[in-house]
C-alpha cells in the first residue's frame, strides 16, 4: 500500500506540473481525455443508477468513520487487532483520496487548463454598442421565429421532447460543429435526474457533470423549456469544455446548427439572458440618459414566448410541490451556502464564468456574420 500511495502521489505531482504546459493540455484534451470521457460516459451513462451521486452519499459515512475510529482508540488502544484495523483503514483511505485526486486531474483539471475552446475561437476584448445591439436583436428575432415552429397541442401548449430524442438532437447538432471544435465529435450519454434534486433546487444548481464517473446529472425541478439548454451545457462539459463560458457557448453552436426547433428555442432563450443584460449595461455605460429609450425601440420578446416561459415555470413549480421534501428544514442553509459559493465561483472564474459567454457569442457572430450574412 505504501508503494501504491507513493506511485499515485508522484503521478499526481507530475500531472500537476504538466498542467501548466498549455500544448500538453490541448493534446491531452483532444486525445486521451476523449477516450476516457467516451468510454466511461458510455459505461456509466447506461446504468440505471446515479453512480456518482451514490459515491457522494458514501463519502459521508466514510468520512465519519475516519474521525470516529481514531477517537475510539482512546478506549480500545489495548486491542492490537483493532488498532491494526484502524491504521489499515486510514492508510486505505489516504490511498483512495490520492487516487481520487489523480482521477480529478485526468478528468477535469487537465482539460480545464487547455486553451479556450481548444484555441479555435479568440474572443475580442471589446465591441461597440451597435454590434451588441445587432446580435441581441438577431437572437430575439430567432427566439420569436422558432417559437412559432415548435410543435404544440390543440391548446397551444408546447409539446416537449423526451430524453432520448433530446440526446439524439444534441449529439447531431454538436457533431455538425466538430469540424471546428473537434472534441464535440464524441459520445453523448443520457442525462440523469439527481436523487437530491430538492437540494440542488435550493442551491440554484440546474445540473452538474461528475468527473469521476462522467455522468450528466440534472435537477428534476428545472423547467422543461430550459431542459435542452442545460443538457447541452452539461454535454459540453462532458466533451472537455469545462469552463462555464465554453459550455454556454456550445448552446449557441447548437442553436445555429440544430434542425430541432425546441432545442434551438431553449438554447437561444438561454443566450438571450446573457446578451440582453450585456446590451443593457453597454447602453447605460455609453449614454445613461437615452439608454432606456433606445432599449425600448429594439425588437422585443413576443407574447407567445412569455406565455411559454410562464407555463413552463408553473409546471416546474407544480412538480416541486407534488414531491415530498424531507430535508426542507435545511433549505435556508443550503441557499446561504449556495449564494456564497456562486459569489466565490464568479471571483475565481472571472472571464471564464457564465457571463463570459457574451464575448464568445459576439466574437462568433463577428467572424461568421449575423444570420448567415458575410461578416
């Protein structure tokens, strides 16, 4: 066990040093990581249980034992066999933690350290208000147009995609972009509902990609209208684009390439929230006195879209209210922890946070033109 621990420690240290060499990270993310994510994602993605979430549950008793067993030696220190068991447990736990560290570096840290979108797009540092306005209006028009293309029932309510259809459509749209962003050509596992969806909901977490098992997990209480965008976001993480702005940008790529209107609808809506806010801030900074007047002159989200969003929110709230929530007593604590966590994450990620997608979107349209037009 000592030799194993030493080997894993050295390997983890070497990988950490290599992570500061960008070309190495690029090569790893495009080759070795792709094999890991495809293979492990296929294996765990087709299992009926959330392996990653079960491992997180297991961590609580394992950690408790690591604290209680040494304390128990105060009373049982004369029992030689028990003492050997305690020290064996602690050594085994240390080796397990070192192994987890190594896997974390392989499945998250090294891809994260590669170039933004594999170096295939370089976001410009600044844009004019007019450029942001043009992109904002293009996205709004796209939302309004695609809302009319979505299948609906006799009462005008959206007919949502089932999970397998959604996975297939995301995979096809991602593969169409693989010629430029090579990692998008991999395998796309299905997304699983989290067992602790209520806790995720209190923490304002829509989903996550578990690096140790390569599983995609979602909060079952998100709206069905947003679901395809979240699925796309987590799928991008799975393919090795671990920065939040990269995963959000993948939603735009899907919106531009997919033939499925409901997938495009969800992706454009999510992009609108970021671009619209950026546009309002740019207007206010350029000319605060006329900002609101100019904003009101722009194309607006249609009534149909607003109805879809309201109906989707009401449906999600209904699902939440129908389920029991045995941990609801800790909801306020979870929310407080979440607020601190989101703030800390924003500070750590900086330009690579969720809002950073705006520069990628604007750069994409500057390079490719708006709505198929030449730039």
